[in-house]
C-alpha cells in the first residue's frame, strides 16, 4: 500500500484531478461475475458443493 501513495500523488499532480477513493470493494463490484466464479471454484476445491440461489435485493 505504501508504495502506491507516491504513484497516486504523481498521477494527481500530473492530471490536476482531485483524489476520489473508489472503495474497498471496487474491483469486486466491477467484476462481480468473475468473483462469483472464483468463489464457487474455491468452495468446490474444499470438497463442498455450491448451490447459488438468488436473493431479492433490499434497498
């Protein structure tokens, strides 16, 4: 993480854009299907069977 700070600062100074934190789950949100496949494969490697049942979204 610490090695990313100088890189972020350099990019911000070059572009002049304000810093915007994308959140801890940014990559999970951008590739939700890939994350789902990864987690199912991981469960199956632990000798479990994964049955995915959609749940209604609550807002």
